[in-house]
C-alpha cells in the first residue's frame, strides 16, 4: 500500500484568504485525486491530478477556486482560494493502488476551518 | 453515472452483537465496490473490496460483504462487534477511471 502524507493536518483561516494543501506519496503514481468531506457529509471528488497535464475537475468545482499543481509523480498541491466558511471541510488526497485493482489509498486529510 | 445509497444514517449495536450495514449502488456495468472505515480523527481505511469472482468477500478486522447483483447491493457484516468498531462506514463504487462515488456513510455506535 502507498504511504501518503498531507500538510498541514489542520488549519484555521480567515475569510478571503487562500490555503495550499500538500500531498506527498512514497511511490510514483500517475493519478492523484482530491476529495472534499464537508462536516457530517460524505466524500466528494473535486478533481483528478495527472502529472504533466491540467487537472480535470468534477461538476461543481472550478480551477479558479481550487487550483491544483502536479509537478512530479509523487507530489500534488490543492489550493483553496478566497475562502468562505462554506469551505470548512476535510480535504483528502488519494492514489490508486499500483498494479491495478481500482482501490484507492487515502491520505490522513487536512481539516480546514474558515472563520 | 454511478451512485451509492446507504439507507441507515446511524446504527447502535451492543458489543458482541452482529452488525449489518446496507449499501445499494447504481451502475451500468459490473462495478468495483468498496467499504471504507473512518474512525474519529483518522483517515479512511479500506475494509474490503469486490471486483469479480466470489460474491462473498472477506476483509480486515473480521468484516465480510456480499455482492448481490440482482439486488444491486453490497452489504457489510460482522458477526461480533467490538467497541473499537465504533466509526463511520462508507460504501463506495468505482469504475475503470479510478474515480469513486461514496455513499453518505453510516455511523456505528457500540454500547457496552
């Protein structure tokens, strides 16, 4: 299984500011995913981050609000821009298991609170 | 598009009793099905998965799940619950693109 770390683990931010979340994987992976888990809710896929190309966003998520970088095969960042209290969530990155099987391994998450 | 329904928002079970969590999915082809567990303050941990073959799959921590195509279900079971099983449980369905759609989750409370 992949070992995934995220930074920061949690943060409290002011309305109107931006926060960049980092995701580091201990092995090279082609695809990385970013999910959001709003308080008391399930996980929703934000976007797919592929190395060397633009991220692909799901319906309801836009690049201006959630810009993503994928500079290499082990690292990705998600920025939450111009934050509002509605952005308070846990943000998780995930990677598929290498060798197929379609299962995902998840990072520990970043708990974001926007005041 | 795939989707998942977990009908039970919250289940309370006594320690030592059996547990069953329901999951219904919607997907046009044979799905990839998963159960994840999220303990308080913890990340998501994969309990078990179904891709093909035997419809009864065994997972970690004594959990098992049964895939029933006729009912579009993938229910999770455990014969005897431990206090440490108190957590949030998510059923998820995936396709060949690795994207997962999650159910709303079921919170399990274990009483002594």
